[in-house]
């Protein structure tokens, strides 16, 4: 009687031979392409918003796409690269799936970079490919909103990983060392202008560049020149002084803004545990290094170390902040797998498949739903001209998305005006507006409302939320409401105030 098992083994062996005979670039592209499609599938399928940052980015991208400028027509404390990428995609379609497709492509490329990095460090193709797969799948091993939203952190993974690859390649490469160091510095600048915490990638880049004793000064200057080289094109898009103020300098009230330390640390501990449980496969390398099963290249350890240290700045923890840890962890695990036994590979394969399946099922059956303001969106669209701006008081940018109306008032998040940022322990006294930096921000806000008066003002300081104590009537906006607006309706739990043209005619 013919046994089926040997035939199956023969077929698998033949498949393995054919794969080994393929060009390496084809194998990397095919395997990482499949991993990317699997990891990003929920975000590519889902048409809604996965988290509030996607809404902020979509509104900023819309303003920029209509000819506005970051830090002039719309202000957020984030760097400019990602809003401009959103604006670029919105020239093709406003469907969020197109944005997530572009983000998925960059994640795929970050996986390719990790493959190249681990292969350079170990000369083991199998381990390098595994590291690339873990770098791609690792971005999906979070709770749905943190995994699938096209958030700031995901866009920074590629340039951050490329910076480390460039500086490691400078050890020995057919490319001239100065060119690679320039590229490393440029990639750091691009990553930091996706999200500020990526600036810490400069530490492993500088650490590696300075390991060549005879050219330390020259290497450091070359990396710095790369940073300048990549930053200059951004200054064509945005005013440098405004970018410095809003993206980097004017963050004191956010970073030191009355956060409950106990609550923040509890949240941080909980998120760290969740991250560890979901990312057991990529944590193998750290464990292997800790028990001295493998020696990890110092530059990878420095990269991971600074990425961990930047997490608690400001004591505001969100799951997507941990995305920055995925590439260094994947690279370290790839190096460890180069020396791992066959049973370890089997365990890693099973664990990766299981955690990926759990994360994807969660994202498919329980996506975050920020599309619950459709009624107010339809109402504003029905009763307001499409060319007139509106104001949403609070921090609810998804209302702008649902209404398809341009914002006014410059600030999308009114923590700038009230000091109310996430995790604040107490409600601030409204007299804070008389002090700096709030006083100057209010002057900017009211001046923009005067120049671009909103057709409607929607009050998103809802009961039961952290905005409940920050109603507009407690601030200078209340005087404008009483003078020029009448309360028109309450829709989706949000009071809607309509401008009275008889009392305050538009100039």
C-alpha cells in the first residue's frame, strides 16, 4: 500500500529546492509581501477610522491639500512629514484605505531594511528573513487601534531602521563611508520629523559612527550634515521658526501638565505587560542575550535601549508609542535566531503564528469605531455651505471628518487653549487663559475666528469625558457664542451653535 506521507515530504522538498534556486531578492519580496498583506489586512479592509490620531491627520492633510500650510493654517504639536503624506494621498482619494496602503508599503520596506541589517551582522539569510517577517508582523501585534491605524509611529519605522542599516553598513561596504553616514543622518532627520521620539535614533547612529577612532570628528560632522541635508527640503514646505515652536519648543504644558503620576505609571505598566504578551516572539532575542546564548551587536542594544527610555517622557502612555520598539527587537531576535536550534525555530514559528492570529482576529471583529458622529455630520452638510468653515470645540477631530468641512481657529486640539491634555489629574481653573503661553494662543485663536468665522460651533465638551469641565462658556469663546450664535440643536450628544447673521454679519 502506498503511503501518502513520503509523497508529501517529496513535494515539500521539491518546493524548498525551487525556493532556494530563486533569486534572494525574489524570496525576500515574496515572503515579506505576504507578511505585510497579512499584517495590514484589517486596516486595508476597514473604511472607518481606527483611532483619533487618524482623524487629526486626515483633517491636517485636508487643510494642506487645499493649499494651507502646517503651523500657519492648522497647528498641531506633531512634525510635518506625516500630514503632508496624508495630503499627498488625498489628492488621489480621501478613502483611508489608500493611506493605509501607502503605510503598509513603507512597513514592507522597513522589513526589507531589517533583513539587510541582520544579514550584514550574521551572514545568515534564514535568520535575516525571519527578522524581517517579525519586523512586519510585529507592527500588527497590538490592540486594534494601535496596530492598524496609520499613525505617526508607523511612518517613522522605515527611516529609523534605514539610519541604523546605513551606519552599520559604513563598517565595510562598496559605498563610500561618508555617503553612508550622510544617509544615516538624513534618515534620522526624516524619522524625527515623522514623530519626535525617533530623534533618539541619533544615539545609536552616533555611537556607531564614533567607533572608528581615527575619523571620529569627521564621522560626527558627516552625520550632522546628513541631518541638515534632509531637513532643508522641509523648510520649503513649512516656516522653520513655526515648525521649531510648535513641533519642538512649545511643548512644556503638554509634557509637564498635571499628569497623575500614579495613574500614568499604572497605565504604562499595563501597556508594557500587554505589549510583552503580544510580542513574545520578538522578545526572544532579548532573552537569549540575557542568558548569554548569543552576543548581540552593541549598536542594536543601544538602539533598543534609547527607544525604551524615550517611552515614559511626559508620562503619557499609548499603545502605539511602543511601535518604535519593534524594529530593534526584531533585529536582535534575528541575530539570536542565527545561533538557535531547530526546536527554537519551531517554537518561534508557532508562537508567531498564534499571536498574529489573535491580533488579526481582534482587529477584524472589534475595530475601533470613531464613525459614530454621522448624524451631526449629515446635519452640518445639509444646513451649511460647503465652503464655510466650522469649529469643533474640544478634541474631537472625527467630527470634522464626518461633516466634511474645513476647520477654523487654527488649533484642532483645544488643549492648547485650556491646558487639558490626556491623563490630567484635575480640571484647570479657566483663569489660566490670562497666563502665557495660553494668552498668546488665545489671541491667535480668536483672530483666526474673526478672519474665518465658523458657520457653526460644535461643543464637544461632553459630560462623562475628560472634557466635561472645559465647556466653552468658561472661556473667551463663551462671549463669542453669546454675542453671535444661537443654540440650534443637540445631535449625537453635541450642542450645535449656529451663527446669527443679523447680529454678526460676515464682512
